[in-house]
């Protein structure tokens, strides 16, 4: 997975999110509500703690976070949210579309319609999922610490791997070790430029410009849908693709 610059992919996309803050808050609220079904205390609910961290990373107000926690935990009357993952293809590129919705019968047809219009196609269950694994991904600037010292720090905390990618080191963790590694970095006063739990492809594929543009446009259109929480793909993020992303 070295050199594929997952974090660079995400950094480019995040540069386009400022204008979508209200929608971002709504998506964070849904994610918190789903996670809070496992209990309202983030100290004992890993998924909730991660969802709250993501909400705080986009400056979501504490009162909105608290309201979403209480609503999801059943402490307030409200709509019951559920998670679903829709699998799809765009040419040879596989997509995983994470959704958080109060109505599966509405969300699936709407996502399928976006796929059809963008040149993609919904796939059968488990035809794509097997290509991905759930992993924690963190990025630290190279100048923050020498590679060997950073390697020792994160492996001791439970990370799986550390690789150099552009001007950063990318750290992979099992999901259950993500917060432990993140805290180890914080304790060492090392800032992360990215920190999330994602579906990452075991093997990435090269795509020509036409397919790459289609994937990038489709991902953006899918993420504009209120019920879509995240979109993951197995397209290799090369410098050429990053330039296409900047122009998208």
C-alpha cells in the first residue's frame, strides 16, 4: 500500500468541504446517532468516541453533538437511524458507499440512480466488500520525527504498518487500536494531518483518465447525497489523479 497517498486523496477532498459545513454537521449527527445506539458514554463506546472526534474535527458545536448522542441512545424521542453499505463498480473500479439513513427503501434507489447517471452500477452484496478491510489511517508530516523513531512509537502502540507517502508518513492500524495510536501521537506532541477509520483496498488498480474522471465526479455526486456518509474506492491515487481531483 506504500506510495498510494491515501491521505493526499483525502486532503484534496477536504479542501472542498468548507462550503458544505451545514451538510457536514448533518452527516456527523447521523453517524453519532448510529454509534450512540451502543451506549451514550464514549469512554465505553469506541464507535461513538470516533464519531464525536470526527464531528469535533469539523468544529461541530458541542450542543449539537450532545443532542445527537442523546437522540441516538434513545434518551430523546426521534428517528431511528441505520447503517448500510452499497457496493458498486465504475468500469473496473470498485466502490463502497457507506450510508446512514432513516429509510433504506428511499436511500438505496436514490444512490442507485446517482450511480446510473454517473456511469456506475450497483453490485451484488459481497461482490466488492471482500476487496477492502476496515483500517485506521493516520498521517504525520515527515519533518515531525525521524522514520525509525516514529515507527517504534506507533508499532508499540499497536499500529500495523508505517509507510512514506509524499511529504508524510502514513500509519495503518487495526480499528480497535486506532484511538490508542492516535493518543500515543498526541502524547508525543505529534500533530496528525489526517486521522480516520476507513475501508481501504487490499490492492489498488490504475485507471485511465476517462475512468478516473468518471470515478471522481461520481464520488463527489454521491457524497453530496444527505444519506451518504463516505465513499471508498480501489483506484490508485497517483500524482496524475490528484491533479484531476484538484481540477474537479
